[in-house]
C-alpha cells in the first residue's frame, strides 16, 4: 500500500500567523542602494542569513548569504562596489498571515527558498524561515504524540 504524505494534515495545523505569534515579527531590511558589503555586515551583526530589500517603502527583493556566495564570490565581483539591487533575488516570494503551514512548506520546497516574506495588505509584517517551519512542525508532532500517548495509556472511561 502506498501512503501519500499530506502536508496539510492535522500535524501541520496552523498558519504563518501562528509562527509569527511565537517568534515575533521583527524583519531586518536594507536599502536597495546599499553595498553588498554593507548587507553582509548587517547580516553578521543581526545574526541572520538574509535581509529584505526595500526601495523607499516598497519591498523589492531579498539578499541572502546564498546570493553573496553565488553572485559576488563566484563571479569575482567586489562587494564594496556592488549594490544590493544588482544581486538581490527578486521578486520576493511571499505568503499571507493566513497561509497554512503546509502551504508554506510546499512553497519553500517548490520555489527552493529559505525565507518567506509575510505580507498583509501590501505591508511586510514578518518573515518565516525554513528553520521556523521545521521547529514548529516538530513541536506540533510532539504535541500530537503526547496526546495520543495519553489517550492510549490513560484510564479506561467507566
């Protein structure tokens, strides 16, 4: 018998908002005109792997450690002379706060990204990483296992 994994099964209950409520909605951004060197320094200072790129109030891209490695180091470009706009990934892959965790997992897997912008009414309200999703899914699985264990080993109803 073949079993089909359903990413929207009960173990993946919750939404992007669920993760933001747990971790907070802090998002680190950088201006599109900044240098890649400035972006890497900012990522190091904030201890994050990516920054969302803004041009004024508009969300225009994302720059990650992966962009730096592939578009600066491997191409022999100078990070102090290259603007973030030249190497950022665009358009930004985003979800709404109501997007289910299963849908978020599918998007991350299908689009091969590590960071999802959470956008509500056109405004960047948070970020979800692949690590956030794995952490949340493992916690949900643990809760499910605990409930099942209690149900199986608990006293028999009279």
